[in-house]
């Protein structure tokens, strides 16, 4: 287990380094930072000056190492648009997005676990078809359009919830439902498939033969084993939620990291955009690492495995 | 990583004869519905200049925000009404299909070429090549797709071709993952070994023996990716960082109508429904092909 964990950790570090370099290069290569810094209508001497002051005339590798070293120390630079410390800005918005992601995951699990179990217990029943329909609709409906519809129905017509903003818990409800809805089908499918497989297995038959009650068999014996892959998927989905929050937070003007990312992108606020892209990538790397380690711990076959 | 292993791959061992395949296709309701809808939308896109009742760009400020014909104030000159600049909404929706289809097809081709090449190489050669490709996929998956796409489009400047290129260069990951797994399965089969023993060149074995046998999976991923590219373009355009006005992108139309949506819901409902129908059709075709090409039909 230790060897597997170390190997996996080494890979994660390597991925983190490459991803941060890519995030740095991609955004650096796609526009001239000095021009963006100088603002529109700046003279070419000013642009040259800025290039020198900010060290933009150095080789890219040096610039990256400098930037990465500063990031590692928690110095994310200064926002060009908000004129404040990026580190403080990002830390200020992170809790909102983390909460949204957590709520969405809980909502998705609350919907997909019971539905997935029922669909597995009664294949081809109406409940199974309902699950399929939910998945098909979710696949076809753009998330921002779904968000607008919910906004019109629950905020404008019924007046149950606020339209947009982030001042209260009520502001989290609609974004949570939208984001959660988009990850629920994947979890539902996995639960259903896992339950069907496990329910047909020998130890469940044994448990039934021992005369255990049906609910005890389903919930205690079958579900626990069917949940193993769900844990891994949930961790990866959490990373997806952090990325997907850009669209949903922007639609609902929920003041989190995603909305900040959108604002920084539209205002060409490069330090903020870079910090968020890098941060989200690193969170994803961390989550998949955690998921793989959890899986290896739960399922010994992975860590001994074929050595790949 | 987790993602790479989690995607299931079809069993390729059973082959179906032509007649059997035809029967399966005709018996598959989803595939028929999907193909029908998709054909309809492709026809609309191709013949938009002939069927559209008005010029989709012609503004008429004296005829702004006319509701569709099924509303009390609607009229037959504008079946779907007009937008805030007095442009005929039906004509814009019809022309919008061209943009969505072009995005879906072009992104699918670009990302398909990159992903298939990577996946085939990794699955066929294994070893070090596989390690490198898997690493590249892992890195790509760690980058937040929407965020990077938005940032790049914002700095380069939004246009139809920029969106296509950015999405095409970012969205190859699923192609690579599925093609890698499928190739690994085919690689060990007898006919590949036979071709190699017969002295066929590596390229020839890959193109002549491996590729045709992973084609069903390739087609299924291609439909999934086309659908997702269409949705992504709509999302980027909705956020103002995709296709630029006055092009009638469905996502952009929803963005332009957002200010009025509380009073004129149809302004967002019409392009939104068009998007949903197209993506639904593409998904149905993909699901149908997967079911039909899998041994034993629906699993």
C-alpha cells in the first residue's frame, strides 16, 4: 500500500507541475500581458517600461519559475481589475464555491442514491424509466438554460426564492439544484449498475438464505459494496462541480470563485484568472489522488494489481 | 487515473451480419427518432436560405418584440415573433442550426483526430508510449475545460473559428481514453497477430486491422463529443465569450434575450428548445449506435 501510495503521490506532483506550467503558458501565450496592464491607448514606451518593471522581458521559463515560487509562498500577485491582493480575493470567494459544490454533491447523492437503488431493485419499472428520463433530459438541456427556467419559475412566478445574489442561504438553493442535477445521472447509473451486480452475487444470496430481512440485505450488505466505485466518482465529480460553478455562479450572480473567474476573464485580469485556473486544477489533482488512494484502500486488487 | 479506467468499453468479439444489423436498427426506436430529428435539422441548416421567411440579420425597429403567432398579439408574418431589434425570430433560429451543426461537426473532427491518434498509439504500442499518453490525458483532465476555453477565447477574441479551434484542441480526452481501451482489447486478438506475422507494416496493421474494429466505439464517442461541443459553444456564447453578434447562435440568442425573459419567456424558450432537441437527437443516435453495435442488443 505504501509503495502504491508513494507512486501515486509522485504522479500527482508531476501532474501538478505540468498543469500549473500549462495554465501559466496558455494564458500568457494567448495575449500580451504588458498591453493589458498598460491599458488601451498606451504609448509603446510605457508598454516597454511595464515589460521591464514586471519582468516580462525575461525568458518564459524564468518567469514561470518565479511565478510558481511566489504561488507556492501564497503570493498570487495583485489583481489588475479589483486592485487588491489576489490571494486574499481568492480565499474570500473560495468558501462560497466550496459550499455550493458540497451542497450540490449532497443534493445529487440524496436524489441519485434512492433512485439508483430502486431502479436496481425494480429494473424496467416506471421508476427505472424515470431515472432514464431524468438522465436524458439532463444531457440535452444546457445548464444555463435550465438555470434560467428555474429562476423564472421559482424566483419570479412563485416568488419563493431570490433571483440572484449571494446574501443568504436561500440564494444557494437554485444553483445547488442545477449543479446537483447535472452530476446526479452519472452517480445514479453507477449505483444502479453496482446494485444489480451485487444483488446477484453469492454473499447476498447467502444473506437472504440466512433469513435476513429484505431491507437489511439491500441496505447493509449490497449497498456497502455497490458504493465503492461511487466514492471515487463523487470525488471526481466534486472537481467537476468546481469547474461547472463558473457558468452557474455567473447566471445566478453568486459571489464565489466561479463568478470571480468569469469577471477576471472578461476584464482581462490575468493574475486572478491564472490563480483560479491553477487552484482548480490542483484541487482536481488532489481529489483524484484522494479517490485513487481511497479505492486502493477499499479494494486490495488495485494496489497489488498488474503494476501499471 | 480514475476517469481513464471507469469508462466502459464495448465487447467486440461478436460480429453481426448485415441483415441482423438492419433488423436491429429498424427495431430500435431511439435510433430511429434520433436519426429522424437529426436529418430534419441538417435539412433545415442546408436549406435555411430557402425556408427562412426573412433575412435573419434584417433589423426593423418598428416591429420589435412581436410575440409568436400562438400569443394573442402575434401575427402570421412572424411565426416565432421578433427579437429586441425587430429581427424575425424563426429565421434566426433556422440559421442558428448551421452554427450548432458546424461547431459539433468541426470540433468532433479536430478532437477526434487528436484523441484517436493518441489513443491508438497508447493502446497499440503500450509500455512507454502508453505511459506518456496516459500522463497527457491526466494533465488535460486536470485543466478546467470551461474556464480555460473562456480565458483563451477572451484573450484571442471570440469568433466562430476560434471557438471551434479552442474546443477542438481541448476536447480530445474522451476520444483518447476510449480509443486506448478499445485498442488494447483488439490488439491481443488473433487477426492482429496474423497481420503482423504476415509482415504488414505497423501503420498498416493499425489502419487496416485495428481501426476498423474499434470503429463502433469511435462513432459512439464522436456523437457524445459532438453533442457536448454544441452545448459548450452555446454556453460560451451565452457568457459572451463565444460566437459574436450578430450571428444567430442559439446560446447567444438566449444571452441577448435574458434581459427580457421575465416578460417574454418565449425569447429564451425557443432557442433553448432548439438546442435541447438537437442535442437530444445527437445523443439518441449515439445511444442507438451503441446498442445496435453491441452484441445482444440493449444491455
